[in-house]
């Protein structure tokens, strides 16, 4: 069963199109992440689903019901905001129960739901505290708990971890993943952090300019991005890009200053045609030393910059006169000026049209 359906939804602020005829189907129980840079429309789309913004065109369905013009409280959703949105004068218990009390729910049912949410989120010892006495991570757990007590089928998260430091973000990310595994509810999660997207999502919708650029499983998007924007947005550091030309023919190749990369193993989306193009390969797909020699393409490179990352080391060189990065194990000692052999398999690469930026 499809839990959330967005059908031809557009939103305009005057002459500015924020969302452009979006279509999205979210199956029941899926964890979908809306990913993109600031201003791409991801939070706007979430707010339209929640009923906090009225759409200009299109329809929204939740669990088969057309909720396009329903009030937020009648949509069967729970929402978690970036800013926590807790009442400072109330205890944690009061914050969790407030919405249920205003809805006229029986006291016994309220107590049962609050106790269950507190147990799931491991915040029972905090129930009598006020928000000012909580850490950022604890406040976000309470904010999630306030959505949880509503006992709804769909949860919406609007960048809930962006106000937390790196350690807390990592911890809460695991907690949200556990929560989804335990509840199996539909969850739609907005973030600009590609690490959050890759680790949490069943599928990712990458957005830019009010349009979904690609919607697929994380590894599919990572390994087969549909355009240069998607390829560059995922990955830390991003994909290496080399400007050059595709040479078509029986043995197609990518020509870049001083190098010719064979493309006979590359999976073209259509027939290979010549012209301006961009060759992309991720740093972790580059081999060095003896391993490079076994690759379809290999060349000598001079180390320019070495960046120790802890678990591994990022090394910068130049290929075809353009900046190029690759990873090596942390134990490998390299210094600026060192020379070594690097290589890769073009079958793991991505090629993009030089004008449209679309995958070829």
C-alpha cells in the first residue's frame, strides 16, 4: 500500500516557482529522505505534506485519503522540527501529553502513550524535568516523543539533527534508525547532510530547484547518478570531475589533456556519441601502486596535498591538468612531491554530457 502520494504538486510565491509539478509515491513503512542544498524546496515539500503550506496546484494523499485541503491535525501525521518547539514552562511529561490533552483524550490513554514513548526513546528519567535542564540531544528525543504519542502512521522530520554537534548527530541518527526498525512506520526526513541521507534512507529523493533530480536507493544514486549535480552532491569529498571529450567509434575513449581513458567497459545509457563531456570517478574507486597496474587505465601521478582523515588519507594530485583526489590507507606514508602509479576501471565511472550535465 502507498502511504503518501504527492501528485503534480506545484507551489508558487508570486512569480517564483518553489515546487514544480512534483510527483512522489512513498510506500507504507518506507524511510524516504528528501536531500538537497538550501533553497531546493525539500522543507517546502514536507510542509505541504504536513498541511503547513497550501499547494498552488496538485493533490496530496495520505493512506488513500485526499488531504490536500485538510488541517494538519486531521492528516494523521506527526512532525518533528529542527527547533524542537518545546514549551519551556512545561515538564517533559507535560510536553508529551499537551497535544493529547487538548484533543480531549482520556487520562489513562494519555498516561499509557506517554509511558510507551518515554520507554522507546529512553527518556523515563527526564519526565519531570523542564527543557532548560536538558541537553540538545535530550530535547530532540522529547520532540520526537511528542510526535510518537500521537500514534500516527506517518512521521515527518524537518532537519531534526542540524542544531546538534557532530557526536550527538551521530548518536541520534542511530536512534532514529532504531525507531524506524521498531515501529515500521512511514517516515519522510528532510536533510542537506548526505551522510544522514545515505545511512538512514531506504530511498533518497535528491532535489534541486523545486524538482526531484533522482529518486532511488542510496547505493544506486551513489554509483549511477543521473546527472552531474547529483554526482557532485553525494560523497565526501565529492566525485572527481575531468572536462574533456568522448571519442566515439569501435573503441570509444575519453580524451583529456595528456591522457586517453578507454571506455569499452563503460556502460553507456545509449549509443556512444562524440563531443564535450565530463568524466567522473570517486576517490575510493582509484587504485594505487601494483593494484593500479591491473586497471584498464593507469598513469603516473605526483602527490600535491596529503590530508589525513583518521580512518584513511585523502591525497590530491592532478590528472589531465585538473585536480584529482584518491584515498589510501591511513598507514601509508605519502608526502608532497612523491610519485606513484594510480589507476581505475572506467566501468565504475560516470560520464556526463558537457552541456546538459545528464548521464550518458
